[in-house]
C-alpha cells in the first residue's frame, strides 16, 4: 500500500512495525492488544471521549505515532476539529509549549490530511 500523505505514511509504518513485533513476540502482542481493546471499549466513557483522552496523553508524552493514531481515532469516532483542538488546549494547560507545538502542527496536519482522504 502506497501512502498518499505523511499521516498515512506514519500509520502504515506503525502498522508494519507492529506486525514485525507481533511475529517476534506473539504472546506479548496478543495480550497487549487484548488489554488495549478492553481499554477502548464503549463503557461509562464513550469511545469518543476515550480517544480524546488518549490524544491528550499522547501530546503530553510527545509520542508522534500515538498523536497521529489517536487524532485519526478521534475523527473516526466523530470528533469535530474544534473538539480535537479544545483537547489540545486542555493538554497544553498541563504540558505547556511542547504539547501546544504538537497540537498546532502535527494534529492540525493530520486532521487536514485525513479529511482530504475522505473526499
């Protein structure tokens, strides 16, 4: 699969890396995947809320692959651009300039690129 933009390229690279890791560490990967699936199931918190939380944590941790992955997750769960940007703002209240810089660059780039792919 050929990537059509930088966001899609990062998602493909992550998926490929996860596949290689899973081949080498199948039991660990199986249990980790089961754990994360449980964490993101609909519950008292909606999947949408959970993706917004995950995006905020990813921004604070400065984890670019997770920022991309959870920005996509937010859009997939129906978050608007303004909801995502508000989550960036809340994260910046705790993470300062580092969180804000990722929000105003990488997150906005992901939103634009992923929305273009839908058209």
